[in-house]
C-alpha cells in the first residue's frame, strides 16, 4: 500500500512510529505537511498539490492534524475522501471531536456517561450554574483549551464565582463541570482502534495538581481496564465516528465517565508506558479495512 500521513512535523514521535510500523509491514509511506498543501477543484477534478507536485497513487491517509489546523486540515482530508481514499479518521469525525461542546452533546445524546456539565457565556445567575453541576469544588474549562491548558479547579463557591467571572471578562466560552473527587487527580487514556481497546494507561497528576496530562507534569502507569471501561471507551469513539481514538475517562463511584475523545492521540505516552505496539495496531487496522473499502467502492461502481 501507498500510505500518506498528514503531519506538520515528520520528527514527532507518533509520526515516526507510524512510518516505521508501516514500512516494517512492506508499505510505502510519505509524510506531508498539510499546512503546505492545497486543493484544486474544477469540473470532475478534486486534486491535492504539494508545491507543484500533484499527490497521486495514495491508498490510505492517516491524519495527524494539530488543533490549530483543524478547519484547513479537515478540508484537505475531505478532498481525499471524495476521491475514495481510505482513512481511519473521517473529516466529519475529526471536526466533531475537536469541538468540545459538540462532542459532549453527541456523547450525551448517544447515552455515553459524562461528568455533569454546563455550558455558558454570561449567565445571569452564577450561583445557580454552580449548583446545577453539584457545587464546589468544580472544574472550569476553556472550550478552546488543549493538553490541560485553560483548565481550573475551583475549590470553593467563592473561588468558582471569581474564576467564572474572570473568564467572562475575557469574553471566553467555558464549560463548568462537576469535580470527580474519587478520581484522585488521575484519568485513564484508552486507545481505541476499530471496535476494541488496544492499550490503556492511567495518567496520574503530580503532587498538588489535579490535571493528569503528561504535558502538565503527570506520569503514566500501566492499567488493566474493567469490561465496563472498555465498553464506555468504544462507545464514545463510535458515537463520534472515530475508528482510531484516544478516549480519556475518569474512574468514578458510578462507573466510567468520559472526559474527552481525541482524534489524533499521541502514541509516545501509551507505548512507552505499556510496551504495546499501538502504531502497528493502527496500520493493521488500515490494512484490513482498506481492502474492505476497495470492495465496497468497486461494488458501488458496478451497481
């Protein structure tokens, strides 16, 4: 197969691992910076160019598109989809997962358990907003935040009101979410590929830090998920239409609660913590489903 990886940096751990995993299985792999690509459209023409070079003979595309490039990157990915090129992450699923509010709305609609969440711009009664999510302590998140940035734990009602008012003063869009005390500053990252969890690990926040992101100084621990946790992770990924996803969940007294679903999960933390070849699992999934998609498209043409 000829595989194209859309990544802004070919030296990133996840990109390098996907290249290595694909080449070890005999595939030809190229990495393209989607920022420097462009689409050409005319009657019957849907092409992608990189410089003066038209991208051709691609069997599968793996998007590793950063949050800042979501809109443009998804439009380039859509162009490949329209040419019937297989991808494990569709442009629609990518956009859904990157919009935190939209993702939570879809998860709630599909019956996926999430922490009690309120979304507001400038509520007239902040105290009622705080009460609705269970009172303090509570978590306030910027809708546009990533990697734990823009996330604040307010430990009292007074602190919660101050934080919310401060964000309003910046005209920011925020989520106000219940705090799951029993999680003890840890969450679980489960990697879903297809219809199964291929690897998982617990991310524990550093002392005095409730955010568990490795970017915030947390550390990873291998973990064996319960059947209910695997089911919740798979359900969350499927609700958003993602065939490859990193699902973040909290272990609560009422069962697993989904925090977020990442369409381009980093592979370094999970592979180094668990020793599992996640990149290889992704390539194997692409191999199996590429063949199925070719048959499906051929049957459509024949019909």
